[in-house]
C-alpha cells in the first residue's frame, strides 16, 4: 500500500510564481497546508504589482483535496486580483475534485476556469466573459 | 442509504474480522488515531485517512469524499477547540464494510447543532459549508455536542 509521507511543512519559497509574457503562472502544490495556501495568496498579489501583470493562471492540476478553506482563499484571491485590475483563470481541476467540490457546495464564485494551463492562457488572450467584445477570436492553430 | 454490490475482494477479506479491531491493529492501514494540536495536523490527518480509505478498497472519488470531510472536521477542531483527536477504523454492518472516523474535542461545543448544519451558517470566518458539506459527502454522520463540554462527530462511509 502507499507509504505514509512525513508531514512536510511547506514554506512559501516552494511556490514558484512564473511570469509568462504579461501573465503570472502559479502552480499550487499537491497537498498544501493552510499557511502555504495563505502564503500563496500573498505572493500572488505581491507579484501582480511587481511584474505589472494583467492576468493570473492558477494551476491546481496536482491538487487532490479542495476543501472549504482552500476554496475560500482561491475565491478571495480571484476577487483581490480583479480589484487590482487583473483577471484570473483557475486551470486543471481534477475530475474527482470537481465532483467533491460540487457536492460540498463550493462554487468558486464566478471564477473563470479552464481544463488545463494551455487553455487558460488561450482564454486570457480573449476578452473577459460578459465584456462587449466577448466573442470567439481566432488565434491560429493550437 | 441502501447497500448494493459490495466489492468482492475487500469484503471477503474483512467480513470475518471482529467489529472492533484488536489493539494490535491500532495503527494499521485501516485503524489509528492522531492528536490535533496544530495546523499541520490537518495535512497529517488527510494523508492518514487517505491511506486508510484506499487500503479498505474505496475508489478515488470516495477516497476524495472521505478525505475532504476529514479535512473540514479536523480544521473545525483546530479552529474552534484548539486541540482534539481524530480516530479512524474499519467497521462492519449487515455484510457491509466501511470506514468510521471520529472527531473529538473538549472545546466550547456547538450551542445549536441544527443551526450549525444549515449551509452558510458560521460563527467563524469560514464559509459555513464544513458540517453540512461533510454530511453530504458521507453516508452517515452523528454529532454529539454540549456547550462548554466539547464535540464528538462520527462519520461513516460504506463500501459498495
């Protein structure tokens, strides 16, 4: 059976905030503890200003457990980034996580989502949903 | 919930076991306990419960349901009571095998359990989804709580 891993106290240094053109890409670690989730929010907001980014892709493809605390911090972060003038796409939610999030009643508010990081970047190249220009824009073959 | 299509493999192996695992099985894959005293114990509980549920034969979706409920209820212990204990063990009922988790603390207690089960109700900073959400994720849930004395919550999920 699976081996019980020692509980690692992750620090915010383990969270990589990458800048890809004018978008930040943040990969959430697989099983983040509460302080890590909170640290992630701080790092993201700070990086938004420092890099003058216009968007954020939050990659949660390795996350196995999305509970109400994590969901609240994600929803809050999306709102904070929006207040700063940025746009967030949450990418890569696992099927099992989507099933449980729905059953638990977690909706992530009106957060934009994408199947994977590629599609998230694609989304950010287009207009925000609800904006007057929100119509499909061709951006060449994927 | 009604029982149907129990999985052959884990049932055949476990149906003959006594309802309460012997002390020797205390920290086996499907039984054990963890004291909750710090935030990092939430992660430790999630890992231990994930292993226990997988060892019993639960599929990925059910394992995720159980782990998410455990995460919510363990965080409640830490946030509202400061400390407590989480226990897990395999249980059997009417030819079914399941996993039972107990969350016990001696914190302030829940003054109005019915109110606490309403989605969106919270006395803390959370979203008020922990208790009602955990109930939806599991097959059974019982709450015993008395103001000033603490709270004991039992949740069960049956293999089918």
